[in-house]
C-alpha cells in the first residue's frame, strides 16, 4: 500500500520529534490494552504494510491455527509519549487489527465500533460521546499494591485534603501534551477516588481517548509511587467507580438532532426514540457496559449507582439522566447513561449503545414517563405500578440477557459475541467457586 500524504507527514514529524521507538497499541475484546514496540526505522514499513503479530495469544481473537494478524497504525492517533526519557523518546499509534488478506478483523473492537458508526452515517447520523472516567489511587507498600486510599478527601475537596491534586495536574499536563483536552478533573466521593473528563467528541476519537486516558493515568500514578485502579468497586462501603457516558447524534451539517426547543425537556423525537431504545435494551446492554463480576458490587442501591431502568432530569438514581438545558447551549443537549463503568471496553460499549439507540429510532419506540423522585425510596408495589424494571444483579444474569438480544449480538458480530460470552461465563464460574473471607467469617465457627 502506497503511503498517503498524512502518513508521509507523520514520518517527517516522528523524525523531527526525535522519536526512537514506536508503540503500536490496540485492545482485546475485554478492553485490555496490548502493545507491540518497534524501532522508528520500521515506521514507514508499518504504515505501508502493517506489522504482523500472533493473534492466538490475545483474549478473544483467534485459535492457534489462525494466528497471523496485522496491526495497521492509524496516522491520526500519532502522539509523542511525554514522560519517556530523551534518549528513549517514544510515540504511540492506536491500531486497527487486520486479517492477512487486508480486511478488518471481525474480532477487533475498534473495527466493530467503526462498523456501527458507518451504519449510523448511512442514516445521516454522527455519534458523539463524552465519558466521565472515575478511578481510585492506592498506596504501595514495599512495591506491592494495597487497597489503602492515597488520601481522605471527599467530593470536590480543596487540595488541603486532596493530596492527589498534583497527581491529577501531572495527568492533565500529560494529556495536553498528547493533544487531548481535559475539561475537568476533581476529587470524587470516595477516599482516594478521582474523576477526569476528556472533551466530548466523535465516538471513535472518544473511545481512543478513553483508552489513552487510562494508560496515562496508570503511568503518571506509577511515577508518584501510587497505583491507579479502574476496578468498579474496590472498597466495601465506599462509592464505586463509574464511567457515565454523555451521548448525542448530530447531522453532517453540525446540528444537534437531539434538541427541540418546543419540548419540556428540550428533546426531539429522535432523542426520545434513542432514549427508549437504550431503556428497552438496558438489561442485556449491562453485560457490555458493566462487564465484570465486580461491576455488580457497584450496581446496588445507594452511592448514586443506577439500579432501576428509568429516566429523569434531576434524579441521579435513574439509569439515564437528561442534563438541564440552558439558553445558547442547544448543541449540548444530550443523554447521560449512568450504568457503564471503567472496566468496559469503550469500543464495544459505544458500538452497543449506538445500535440500541438506533433500534429505538428505527422502531419509533416511546420511553416511559420520567421518574423524578428518588427511585431507591420507592416501595416494590410503586415500582411495579410505574413499570420500573431493574438491571441484572450479576454478570451471569446480564450475559444470559445478552444471549437473547439480537440487536447487540449483531453489533458485536458472531465471533466477538461468542468469545465475550464464553469469557464472561468462565469468569463467573471461577468466581462462584471461590471461598471468600466473608464466608469464612460467617460460617466457619457458626456451623
């Protein structure tokens, strides 16, 4: 494949930046970042032909007999890694995974999102997302990770109690050096818990940014002698870490298709259809958005984690929240889905979210009435009267729901669905056979 002008410009830039090594990054189906490092002398060859690797060792990719895969760097994702030392200066690319015949690999999460975005584009839609990524900073002792929070601060606390303010500043500086815009960073509710938000953008860039953000957070935390964890519920009795995702559809002219000035909530019929679609698919969708055993320790009543399938504007216990409209900010009209957590693969998450929303638009679905009262305070008979269902309470239940949802299965593709399903069933089976400290405390002496 001949180099285009963008690729040629990147080669020149890498030379002028003094780059010595190139990191080729991608994710497996579970969202774990993988990386292959090559010397910069191989950059032109990588951009022209891609880089071969063994896909049989990657979770959810292929069998040993089908192992040959190719990494194709996306020139748009070139960024210098700012914390690498001068004589080992490195840059990274995010890659698409291809088959030996040059076609997108059906199990590549980034390609799955691209396909969903192409489907939306055929309908005239551009999908934008903005994730709010929460995480914990834990101390290390003798170079071992602990669950001791780095500070005792609380929500929006001032730096006097928030010992990690300098850590967050270093993270933001690193993000900016890599061409990303951080709109906000602050201490979250839990001790040692934090949130960093990256600028709202098209879903592919947003997913790339989410993967990059997690990489940067872990790297900068390590430089401070800390460990950054995106585990959804690392501490009992404390707030879990979510990844609320703001979403909207635009047209090619840059108009927000979710906005309608005449509606009470300033939502268009397209927005209501999209909202209804996600509510209708919420139970199976949770398998992709909250994909670990631990995710369902977060999705419990309290701590503002959504459990009930409903929507609202001021009610933060709702699954989907509509941020308030303010004059002059029509382009900001959006839906906030609150069940995702940072353990999810953002490529698969955004693809599934988009396809379920589009299903609601295509079928002309109508959402139920908004529920503005605190759903946690409602009695069971009230929930039944309001027709409010609940999210699954385990990954096992969620994955069973996913197996029956043709819209999300089609979005993932047969290969990825089956590998994801098998991995999650195995994870749950491994978990349910463990003997936990809680069980020993509860039963060992009592029985």
